């Protein structure tokens, strides 16, 4: 029963790879013509004096302890840093639990902005606004720590392997570009199922977002390891905050993200919480 719960939880938590799709090149940034004046703490938010933030199932490394209010984890810490730039104190930030579909659908939002590893794509930009990007992601390769591929150091070392990927998402696109027909790519509905297949020896490796892979191998699937990242294959994937289409807040949120990038805060948060910068690219 415990194993079943762990695998189910991991599958659910890793389903956020659905946030990362291959339906177009990344873009992002301000998209409104009539943005609000970014007066600290006085934006036209859903609730006066409160910044409401949407997220779905919180998990590491984005949120620690499944608690978005902690300020721990990359996106939790980033939200509070952005809020401070906009003039909101920690207690002025309210969190709203939503589904990923609510985040990206062209419907009225129950939040001012959403923070849930959402890839910026041209298709989504027709339905929602995105802030300036706060992270450019890479695809990592996970293998069993005691398996035949544990010492693989190049793309060629994995040729002939069965490799799990997430269907219709960036991992599939980038893996196809990296290996072509030299490997057998096995699609799964989400990264959790792919990792379960790796644990059951049904595949020999899994390709998934590298930051997610680091968390998966250290928290949910001990005995596995990230051996490297794939060349991007021309697919540049960036994450941004999601806002309602033509939101008057978009330019202000983007300006806050840009300020945090310029003063080095974003780099510090990436180093502290994501811990993937030292993972080499497989050549």
C-alpha cells in the first residue's frame, strides 16, 4: 500500500510536465497596451491590497512541503520576491488552488497571476497573458543508479535503449531531435508513469525537465540518477507567470521579473532551489 501511494503521488506530482509542451517556440513578455501604473501595493487586483496567486499541486523543487505559503522552493520564493517588488508584504499574498486547465484556458481567472511551471507558447498566448520568462528549462536524462547506463556520458552511449518520454510534450520533441531512430522512445501520459516504468525495468532511461528530474531522483525515486541533459534541438522552453488575457497587471509583473533578473535575485533563486546548473550536456 505504501509503495502504491508513493507511486501515485509521484505520478500526480510529476504530471506538471503537462505544463511543458512542444506546441511552439517560447516567447512571453508584456502583451497589454493599457497596463496599470505600477504604484507599490495599489494595483487593480481581484481584492484590494491583496495579490492572489494561483497554483496547482505544489511539489519540490518548486514548493517545499507542498505548501506554497512557506516562501521555500523556487516558485514560492519567486512569488514573494515579485510581490515585494510590487509593494505587497508576505501576508498580502493569498494563494488559490486551481487546476492546470484553469490556468491556461481562456476563461476568467480566480487569481491575479499563476505560478505553475507554465511554458510560454504562441498558442497559449492567444488565450492568456504571460509575464517575462523567469526560467529557461532543459531536458534531463534519468537512469537507474545501478543499471547498465549509469556511466553513460554521451548520446551514443544510450543508442539502442528504450527511453520513456511524456507524449506530445517537449521531452518527446527534444529526444527525437537528439537520437532520431537510434533509440526506442516509449510515450507515457506523464513523467511519473515514465519513472515508474524505469523502476520496473520497462525502460532504461527517462527524459524529463531537468529540474523536475533532480527532485524526482532525490525525493520520489531513490536509486535513480540524472546523468546529463539533452541538446535543446532548437526547442527553447521558457516558463512565465500566467495572467488573464489583456490583464492590466501584465506589464507590472513583467517589470518585477525583469528587475529580479537584473539585480541577480533570479540567479540566486535558481542556484538555491533548482540545483541543476552543474549537470552536463550529453554530447
